């Protein structure tokens, strides 16, 4: 918790927004006319409060399903129908969120650190779920694998590296 709090206080972190940063070429989003800078407001009439909410809703979709996205574009609200592609058995739109830099105070960093620690604890507990245990054991790594993960985390940035240190 201390390590992550210090790293967050010094370097800050990025949070994703519901504003679309990129539209992948050749995807349903491009075909529907979605543009970078559009902000997601609704999906099939339900409010989209965060990118995580959007991802959760998308996880419940099927390929070839048509959804209606409410978007804010240049101060106007528009609706577009999107026929989803397939990605790992779920519907796929082909958009990415816009990240914003957050420079928290030390107390805010502590809160975020506690939140990240809780999330890590939940994930670790989930590894012992009997329905996933065999897959967990198969994917266990030794010192060499841990070194490789540390190298990848270091390249990703100080926050990812601190998070890995805290998780280990």
C-alpha cells in the first residue's frame, strides 16, 4: 500500500473516460460513423456512466447483435445503430476510450492504493475458485517468468511496475 501510494503521489495515473479516443479501421464503429471525440452516453437506452459499465454491458452482447449507442458529438446528442462483430464470442464495436491524467493528493493516492489492494485481493482469491484452479496452476510462473513480467511492467510505466511489486 505504501509503495503504490508513493508512486501514485509522485507520478499520478490515468483514468479512462467515456469519450472515444480511437475508432479502429474496418470495425462496426467505423461503419456506423462513430468518430474520435464522441462521448458515450447510452447503450440501448441505458445510461453509460463509465467505461467499465460500457465494457460490462458489451460482455453481455453477442456477435451480429445490433445495439443503439447514444453519443454526444459537438454538443448534440445523436444515436447510431451498430451491428457488432465477433471478439472471443462477444459483441465487438471497435472503439477505445480517452485516458485523462490524474494527479492525486497524498490522501487521494492512499485511497486509490487501498482500492487497488482490495481489487488485487479479490483477484487472488478468485484464483482459488475450484472452477478456475487448474488453469491457475497451469499459468503459474517461476523466477524467470516473474522477471519477464517485471520487465514488461517496467516498460509500461512506474505505476504498472509499482502495482506488480505490491502484488508480489
